[in-house]
C-alpha cells in the first residue's frame, strides 16, 4: 500500500487495493500486504469524506470496505499483514481479515470508531471477537483504545513480532516458508480455519 | 446499595446528574446481592451513560441452592451483560464466586496489579451454573477456559491480563472511574450498537453478522452524534456527544 501520507482508505485507494488483490495470479502460494509509507500501515477510513457525503453514498462505501477487507479471506492462499506502522480503524479491519499478523512491538493498533460516534462496520467487530474472544474485544471496541504491537501479541491479536524496519522482510520470509509446503494442503487448511467459528454458541 | 454513593475507599463523591452510575455489589448472600443489583440497574437515572460496578474482594461466594435461584442468577447476570451501556468492573484483590461471573458480564475489567482471579468451579467448591461456562469460553476461548473450569486454578495478574480475565491493571482504583467517565462522554448509540454486535459475534453466522454491522452502521450514522464525531475529527476539535437526556 502506497498512498501517502497515511494510506487512508478513500474510495479510489480502497478500490485499488481490491484490484491488486483480485489480480493475484492463480497458483500464488502466499500474499503479504504491507505499506510503503514510513511509520504507517493504514490509518483507516476517509473521515472528512464520511463527514460530508450523503448517507446512501456512505453506506455503499461501507459495503465496499466489507468487500475489500473480506477479499483477503477469499484469496486461495494464506494472507499475511506486515504491520510496521500505525494500524487504525480500517487499517486494523484489513489486518484482521488476514490469516496472520506480523507486527513491530511499538506500533499502535486500535479501532477508534466508537470515539468518533460510529462503529467499525467493515466486519471488524465480528472478526476481533472471533480472533481474541469477548474478553479483550469489548474493551478495545468500546473504548477505542490503542494498544502496542507487543500488547497485541500478548492478547493474540497478532501472532508474531519482528523488529521495526524488518517486519515486511519477516513477513516475506514467513510467506516463503508457507510457499515451500504442499500448496493444496495449505489452501485446504487455510480455507477450513477461516470457516470455523472459534467461540460459538 | 445505591447508585453514585460516595466511595469510602478513596474515590471522590460524584456530582449530581452524573452520567456514571457507581454501583457496588453488596456483601452477604449472592442471591440477595444479585436481586438488589438488578433493582438498582432497573432504577438508574435516565441520564446514565456508563456503569462502574465495584466487586469487592469480600463479595459473596455462595452459590445458588435450588433451581429457582439458578434461574434468578442466570437472569440477573444476563441483565448486567445486556445493559445497552458500557460497563466497567472494578475488581478488588480477589475475584471469585459471583464477582467472577459479574466481571465477565462487564465490558471492561479493571484490577490492581495484586489481583488473583479464580473461576467458581467444583475444584473451588462451587458449581459454575450462572452462565460461567459459556461466558468464559466466549471470553477467552476454549484453550484457556477448560483449564480454568476443570482445575479451578488461581490466576495472577499477568496471566489474567494476557487472557482478558482483566483488561487493565491500574495502581489506583480512581482510574476505573476516569475510564467510566470517558466512556460516558462517547456517543451512547454508537456504544450500544457496537456492544450488541460484539455480543452477537459469539453466536451469529458471519454473513448475518456482516449484514448486521452494515445495518447498524447506517442507523448510527444517521444520528446527530455520528455527524458530530466525524465533523469534529475533520475540524480537528474535540467532539461533544449528546446523551438520551439531551445533555
């Protein structure tokens, strides 16, 4: 992702992310999503746009968010988010849609939507509860609190730490490891894991 | 028990028409304390926008004695969990028995660094009948929950924090009140919708969940508080959200 200054998910950029993902060639064995913008993974939705657009247009924008984030769960290969900078709102919604999150210990992650009077409507409420359980999820969702990458690993919101500046490299190394395994088996396990409800009724 | 009572242990008295209701679980029989709690919550002032529930270390540890009291417990705990307001539990040094169940029903759990937590289980001399099993699994996942439920082990602060049995460790209990006040300043409808969706996320299908997120997003966005929050962000100022009482 390379849309300075903060990789804000305005409609054109979000569409570009969706197109990039759709153009992943068949036979790809792992996908890494990272940022070319220093100190930022993605800062989330386009707030000034949301503040002024009419309601129907915004609802269609949130639908687009759901589609693009959800596409990371539809790719036929494992998806890895390399989070080496701030990962907020839509940025974390996207990262939560990936199979694996690699983070630097000092990066900030959070879903501040509730502090803006709205909700994380791109699927993150359901994804974060399923990722980490109700216990940490409702605190993070209702308070909008930002946590560090190290805290994210402690609670299972991310599963791997890498040094700042080396996160994308670490994610690519991990992708190469995954790519070395039997692709049909990896795809089957990935598909199965994505479809399980971890904290069911 | 009474909402917004001055705190004998160092939390300052709250102003009149306070958006934070401070409620303390009574000592004595747990069934009586739950009944009293439900009555207090049903009578919260209309301007209430967050609840701070104090769960002292000496809170009751007895368990329901018959089928009727099991039902009463389950209903009372659901009332707490389903409150359409953000709820902050303030734990003491020990959290077990009905305090453990109540803590799991709250959205945020604040505790001192000295806290020890123990699920009410047979190994701890209690049956987890108030919904403890389902809530604990949904809270922390099967990986940790079955150990806690089967062995009744005591959990100290660092593990409790990592698993979410407590979500924040604080040196001073006053931090819990500040946190509740900061939640009370947010948009009530955004919080209520987020909470409802989050609770539903342990039970609904993912497709239905996404549809619900979109639908509630639209409802909340159509309100004045969402406009205020987004405009304030765009204009780089602090938002001022309005409660149900117009304040």
